[in-house]
C-alpha cells in the first residue's frame, strides 16, 4: 500500500522529533542521531550545508544540501517541513565508496521571509537520513537585505586652526548586512594606509591627528552594502592659519622731525583661509636720541615751517572751542526736560521737575552712575498728569500702566562688527573655546545696576537681570548662547534624557547680589511619579554636575527652578552652562515630539519628496528645522502635531498610505520606516527625519492626496491627511514664520521690564514687611499661584522682588499688567496712600 507524500512527511516529522528530543542535541550545528544497534559509520554526513544568505530586493535565494550516504533529504524552515514538490533532488552514487549520495535545492522568496513576525529570524536546515539514522545540518539564516537612506549621524562643517585635531563623526544608515564605511576627500578616497596622519575609528569617525592646509576640503561619508550605496552630506573643513608678525626691520635714519621708524609684516605666516590678522601695528616710531638728532634753526626755511605749524594748531584749537560753545548752547534748550536721576538711587524722595516742552512731554534723561559708566538711557519713567491734582491714585486700571515711548536700550553703532569683536574677545579665554563662532544663536549686552534682559529670538531662551542684581559701581558685559547638543558633550547615564536646550550665560564667576532668571523651553511632561528632573551645570573644567534636584530644593541653595508645562525658569546667582535632564521612573514618562511635514515649494522633476521631522517640542528645535527647510526650499504642507513618546524602548514608525496609483508611485521598498528608540530618547539630536520618495506618473500631475502615519509601537500616534496642490497650495506657509532677527536682542534699563521702576519700588516697600491682616507678599504669591515657592521667596532679602522678577520672566513682552494690578490692589492694604506717586516722585 502506497503512502501519500504528505502523510509520509508528517510521520517522519514525528519520528525525527522524538529522536531529537531524546538526544538533547543542539539545533544550530550538524547533529547525528543513530538508530540503536546500527553502524555509526553509515550515518549521513554533509558534503554541502546551507549557509546564511541575504535576499536583495525581490530576488529569491537558493539553498543547497548534499549528503552521503543518504536515502532521503528534506528541508525544514522555521520548524515546518518544506513541501516535497518544492525540492529539486539529484541522486547519485559515490564512486570511491559506492554509497548513495543526494543533493537537494530549494528557493526561498522574500514573501516567505516577511511572513515571519516577532523576534525570531527566518531559518532553514536540512535533515538527511540513511538506514543507520539521521543527521541534521546547521541552520542557515535568510535575511532581507536593505540600507536606509538617512544617516544616523552625518559629518558637520568645521573650522580648525593649523595642527589642531579634527574628528568628523559618521554613523551610517541602518542596514542588513551592516554597511561598510569609507570616506571621500574632494571625491577622492581617503586611504589611512597611505597617510599616517589620518585614521578611521571603529565607530567610522574620520580623525585627522594634526590639521594641515592640504586637509582643507569637502569630506563625504559613504556607506554601502550589497543593496545600495549612500552618501552623506558633504562637510566643508577649513584649516585656517592665524597671522604672525615677521621680525622688526632696522630703525630708519633720524628725520627732520627728530623721529625714526621701523616696520614689520604680517607674513610669518600670513593669515590663510580666514585666519585672524596679526594684532598690533605694523609701524613703530619714536624720538631719536640726543646723539642722533641735532636741532638747527639757522636756516630761514626751518623758522617758517615751525611758525606755520604753530599757526595751524592755534586755528584748530579756536575752531574746537567755538564748536563746543555752540553745542553747549543747544544743550541748554534741552535742560528743561532733564530730571534728577536720584529717583533711581534714593527710593522715592521727591525731586524737582522742570516744565517740559509741549512737543515732548515724556522725555526724561536718566543720568548714569558717575562711578560706573557714561552710557545714557533716555525715556520716561512715569506718565505725567496735566490735571491740577499733584498726585494720582494707583487704582486697579492704572496701577501698572505702561511707560511712555522711551526705549532704554543700549545703542551700538555697528552691531555686526561689535558682535564679532565680542565673540573674538571671549574666544581668547579657555572656557569660551566652545562658544559658536557665529552670532545667530547668541545675544549680548552691557549692563549695570539698572538690570536688563537678553533674548535669543525665536528660541524661547532669555536671561532676566533684575535691578540691583549687578552691584552698583560695576559694569558687566554679559552674553547668552544656545549650543547645539552635538557640539557639547553632555554625559547621560541610565534612562536619562536631555529635555531642554543647552544654554550658556556668562561670563562665569561674576559677582551677583540678586538671582538672575534664565528661561528656556523643555519637552518633558512633568509628573512627580514618572520623572526625576535635575538641573545640570558645567564647571570651568568641563565636567557636568547636578546642582538642583527639582522637587527637593532647599531655600538656601544657589539655584531654584519654577517648572511649567513647556518652560522652566531658573533662579541662579552663578552664571554658567545649564541643561535640564530627566530620568524616567516609569514607562509613563513621556517626551513631547513635534511632527512637521515639509515638501518642496517648486517641483521641477517627476520625483517629489515628503520629509517628516520628529523634533523636541521646543522653540529652538523648531527654529533650526525651519531655517534648514528655508535653505532646502521646502514648505510646510500640514499643521504641526504633537506626539507623546514613552520610555518603553519601542521604536517610532512612519508610513505612507492611500497613494493614488494612477497618479503617483511610491519608491518605498518596505511597509514602514523606523527611527530607533534610543536615537529619540537620549535627546542629543534635536530633530530626526524620514523621507518618503514619490514619483509622478505624468508631469501634469499636481494634486496629491494620501495619508502619513507616525506612531510609537504600543504608544501614541498621529495621522496626517494630505490633500493639496503641489504647485500652488501655500496655505500652511505662514504657520511657522520666524520673527526678524536683526540687531542685538538686548534691552538695558527700565525698558526691559513691564512694571515701571518707581511703582515696582513702591510695591516692594509696601509688601515686604509682614502684615497681620495678610496684606503682604505671601498673599500676592497666592493670588499669582506661586504659593508653592513661599519658602524660597522668604529666604531672600526681598520676597516681593523675587515674585515680581518671576512675573517679569513669565510674562514678557505680552504680560497683562491689569491682572497684576488687580492682584496688588486686592490685597486690602489699609493705607491707600502707599500706592500713590506724586509729580515730584515721577
């Protein structure tokens, strides 16, 4: 009776499984299972075993087995027998031994491999048997080969000085098999075996031990495997040489003016590739010694020369005196608008006010502190009243009315040149070597006891310097800098993640008598049960320290933090480099990711790319992406969405669906793209993106309708419904328009604050003393929902000043003064006269 092939394989599977379980043999190598009593010499042994192989694109792969002696050979893949009809079998007899031999081949397709989900990989192995038993071959793993398009890290442009070391990082795209990496210098391969000054690390970074002028070039990281070859964006490396002076020449002969000179040239070496010019003068003059210079006035020509020079000098002096006299007379016309500046230094003592001109009723010139500076701040401190009453009541509606149009800003004649000179001056100090050479992410200003504010436009980063934070008699040149995370090495341990930008304010070590307030965004969803948040500060030696554990602050600490949904306000009496770091305490900890979809403004070819950005939900990250897309010629094609990314070790997946096949063709070879979890969670890359490449069937196609899904496995997700015309639809273009970044973003003096200076002093004087009826600073903190910080406010000399400073930091420039006025006026102070300001006090 004949046995059907399917039944035969099933029975064979049961028998072999029993033998294998009984033997306890491993499944990853060749295993023999003899029949009891049979000769082990007649067990099958493999002449050819299946080997690991990769499926490239859609081409099936061939697996081969050959064994002797063998009466049957079958393949088994992922625990299931391959159908007998899928085997190609060749039988033969070994000439030397006369034993039967068999060779079996099967094809494995991409579809078969893709059916296997989960962590298990697709594998196959051969089982051969003879009359003496069975033998099992090694497992051969079949993997789908691919190479992502986007590099995990690309090299960045650098400017380095001569003989300085260069490190260009490169993390190739994810791929199977892993990509091999090579480097190109101006399109020529870099061969470390031919240049001992260059080597490539195990992490694929290109290292130049000592930079030479010849190393100035465009460097490209190239990744390749059996599927594709990818090129990173080229990084321009400029090796510059700072100029140095040649030796001085010999002194010249003594001239008629009894001086001689010497010169030198900036040529040893000359500045190259944008290096700095030589400091100092190239010409030096000095008087000759008495032995070298003998005065003779015997000739009439010499006498006439000296008389003429004296006459010219006298005329110039007279002209200068006339100009000074004219200037003083004109200045007298302005003196009627000048008020005594003692109101800024002596509280609210009445001072005399001269009648103001009708055409400028709000002009007030604040004379500077004579012990500090000659900088003049112009503008009004308090609105004038034209009515007969010498006082006006500070009621709910007018208690904190804005000042006049005066701007207390520090004027610079050449902001660009001063900014470059300021950065250049800082770069001479070791601590500031890591500051960016440009000024687009930097603000700076000169401040005294009046205080002020620094802001980096479109980043949410600012530094509030309250009045009297800088000691009287001191002037500080203060800067505020935003760093790119890849430029600053911030070590993170365990489950820690960077939640904020890395910000520097300085210079470090300056003396402050009041805390300043540093404001910056963060992308965490703060919860005491899911996060442990710490403020880190970098020391001058470069190490990072935890200076504050949020939720465990001590009032006596030098640092304090008010954490809100999207921003943190850091009180600090020491300037330096700061970052907010979070450590997840549970899988409920989430970071906010902003999702942005960009596409080309103009499409001149059939290919059309949609770029999906995943970035920290902070203004600085958004600014960087918008500026990048502006350079790439991209436009926003959907409203931004927010995705909550969990600490669950699951990756982020992106896919595109419902692309109309009659009009468009997707070039994506896989069903979705994936961004690894740790690339997002560590926070050292502010943004990541994936590209969906589409191709129009016809050049006339202009309408695109599809869906883009972005989701975390077992987590939050967002769906974008795209439906627009790629040639003329710009309805989302203005959603991310950046404000103008012209000028130096610094406000100095009273114009940096919403609350007028005199009224601020009145509020502080009235609310600082304890009041039994509760009309003091504690009630004000409760009304402003700041009562959780009472112990911190109480530890400061003026608790009210700390509250008002925090209000200024949180509400500039669009704060509602009426709400603050209502909170102050509603405290129930028994003496309403405490909140009045006389004409003399203004």
